[in-house]
């Protein structure tokens, strides 16, 4: 069994769980309660990750793993290396798409924290809008790539992109990103119906 510090609303945790679902490993993961927060440190998570951030996992061998990228790569190794190509251009495309999705998520989470964590008198709207500029640039790139993307989560880069778009729906419904990125919207409509994505959708 693997032990995983878990938060149902974290897109990075969703990325791990969607990976596990696709690989058939969910029954090997014990979810541990946590309350991850950028300011109020949860010392339970710090048992696995000194940064006290989720996801954080302990393997059955006692190895402590953190950051969704590392955990997903570990799970992929357990599941027969199905989601990260071993070599060639396919590997670098997968990893670049993962970086694109993670970057979109980083910007979205920072934009959200600016309003819900930072005191109102210290909020900086120019900085927050800069995060939305990054989100829009990432969406434009996803829209460009969308016609060539697989519609099943059979690649970690695609899983990451799907989790990123799902997080925008969950936390920023007012963005209406589909209106300006119709090819990405068309891809995501089918991709997000795969069981690995359906079973890991965020909830409050």
C-alpha cells in the first residue's frame, strides 16, 4: 500500500489520482486526511514532505515522494511505464505538455491565493492579472495543440492538461475559457469523460 496525503480540491492530487486510476493502482493507495494551506502549515503532511504540500506519498518501502511529477513517474513505473514514453520525441513532448499544464496550474493557484489568502489591503491586482496572462497564453497553446491530442488520458502530459482545464472550471467558471479556445474545449469535452477523469473530479 502507498499512503498519500490527499486533498479533493487539489489539481495536483487529482493528477496523481487520475494517473493511478488509469494504471489500475487506486486500490493500492491509502488516502490520508490533510489540510494543506500556503500559510497555515499542516505538520501531518510534513511527515512525508518537509514543504508540507500535497501530494505527498510514502511507498510501501518507506520512500517519501513529493511533487506530483515525481509521484506520477513512480506510479507509472509500477504500472508498466504506460504514461511516460521511455525515449524519443514522444517523451519530450509528454514532459513539455506536463510542464505547460503545471505552469497553468501554478498561475491559477497563485491568482486564487491572492484573493482568498492575502489580506485585502495587501492584494496586488496588477500581479494577479499577470497570472491570468500566463493562463491565457497556456490556453492559447493548448488550443493550438488540441486537434492532434489523444482523447484518452494515455499520456501524463495530457493528464496534466486535463487537470489544469478542470481546475479552471472548478475555481474560475467566470473565465469562460471555452469561448476563446474552441479547439481546446472540443478536446476537453471528450477527454474529461474518461473514467480516470470522471472519478477524480474535484469536489468541495
